């Protein structure tokens, strides 16, 4: 059996999968890519993930990418850790809906701050994208705040969605969001940040 | 039990969920929103989906959004239709990885053609985004083409991922992609388009 290996980089969404692996009690190796030297675009890494992104999880079945898929997979491989609803399609879909919103809308809004070159070449356009990030991220935070009853994303039960929200909520101040307007998100972030698995992942990830 | 209701709009990604519901043999009502009059931002619809987007699926358990979550939910609610891998966490994750890529990367690239105002206010920036769409969508098509062994996304087995790829692949020409470079995607699109459930969904959706 291949030992699992998680490819990460500090400050990226790969922290969510890293947290989930520790919450699950998984045994795995961590590989940190240096985005400063564009290691995610190296031939070696593109052979692992042709998208040139993290996270990528090497498992005994093959290599998996895309955070919502990875989080559900980790939860399903370690059912005793109870990191996702089981035998309840609607509750599972609620979790996937939340994770999908983080991936397809919130993370995308955030990416327009430093990754605008993905979607336009013109320097002025990239600057115009950057300028809107505080507003798009505030709109996302409004939507999350309204739904976040707590203590966890799914209510009474911790799940992989919590580590994912935590990962993205750490970006809010840097994205120009006034977090004082979002007390539930801040309280959730503190609650998740106090968990041993989360502290361990942050220490290992280096940010 | 509440009768299920799918909110859609012609030409949008909601077709993927519409196809999945017919493939599943589900009994549901269809509600078509007119994006021309911004019906998706009406108070009535925002009460259903505060994101102001389609698809939204009203079920007896509650309202669900986000295409990858909806597709997996529909598949799990109708297991006899065999629209997703069961009891195989890795195969399920492969499907979710593919659907997640369509949602978070491919659909997002496409959205920069007509929805640039989501990420910048400046008209020149929005035009710069639009100009890059043929290249970003071609890069996405390259990645999909390389992995699409066929006949279906998951290989020998049809799944909800096929209706989703079909939905997005219909956008390629309009996005300025030279589809002759992508024979597997085109063949897949024809294969999916020939299915009765897909033809029925297209006829009902009006595009």
C-alpha cells in the first residue's frame, strides 16, 4: 500500500485537507511546494497534478485533487473520526454545498487579489480586479455569517467543512474585510483554531 | 412530502441538474427564471436562494444549491439509476474531483465572458477578461481532453458527471474555442446529447 502524501503550500487552501487528515488520524507524508519559485509549475509536480495547483493527495488508489472532493474522501476513508454525515444524503449534500460555495465562489473571489493574471493579461485589469476583492469577499462573508448558526458549520457536529471555512476565514483581513462585522465567523475561527489537529497542521504547514 | 422543484434558466449550468433528474427518473416541477429581467435577483427568488443563482433544488428536506452537491445528491437519492459510484470512496471522489473542476475552474473561466462585473467594475477590465476567455477555456479543454478516455467521464459507466461535462462543453464554441482540437470532448458531447433524458431536459429548458 502506498503511503499517502499531501502536497501543500503555506497560506493556500491545502491547509483544509491537511487539517482533515490530522482530524482523521491519518498517517501521511507532507510535501511543501515553494510557490515563490513556482515549484507548482515544475515538470515533476505537473506529472502529479497537471493543473499545477495544491492540494494534491497521493493515495493508494491514485492521485486526487479539488478540495471538496478530497475532504469528502478523507472523511469517508476514516468513518470512525465522524468528519462528515453518513447514511444521510441530504446532510452530506448540505456539507458539499457549503464546501462547493467556498471553492467555486469564495476562493475564486479571493484569487482575484493575487491571481488576476489567470483571467486577464492587462495590468490595469488585474489592478481593477484586486480593487474589488474587499467587496466580493465581504459579500461572501455576509452570506456565510447569516447561515452560520454554530458551533459548527453543520450545527452541533464538527465536519471537514469547519477546517475549510477556517482556512478561508484566515484570509479575510488580508482581503480587506472588516471582520468586526462578522462575529460568528470570527468565533468559529477561534473555535476551530483551538483544536489540536488544526494547531498541528498550521505548525507543520508553516502558515 | 414536498414535490421537488428545480429552478433553472436557459443556457446555464442548471441544465446539468435537470439532466440528472431525468436520468434518475425523478418526478419534479421545473421553474424557469428569466435572467433577461434579472428574475434571479428578485426578492421571491432570493428568499429561495440568497446567492441569486441557479440551480436551486427544493426538496422535502430543504433547498440545495451548488451543482456538484446537487448532482451527488440526486444520484444518491435514486441509487437504482446508478448515476454515481457507490460503496467506493475513491471512485466517488474521482467523480467529485471532475465535477469540482468543472464548477471551480471551467465554469469560472467561462463566467469571465459575460459576468466579469462580478470581479471588477471598470469597463476596460471587464473587456480584458472577456478577451482572455478563449485561452482559458482552451486550456481547460486541453486538460479535460487528455483525461477523457471514454466512453464516459468515469470510463465504462455513465454518471452525473457526463451531463455536467455535456452542459459546459456546449459553451465551447461560444467561448471562442476551436473544438476541432478536442475530438474526444466533441464525441462525448454527441454521445450524451443522444440520450433521451438529455434531449428531454434540453427541450424543457429551452436551451
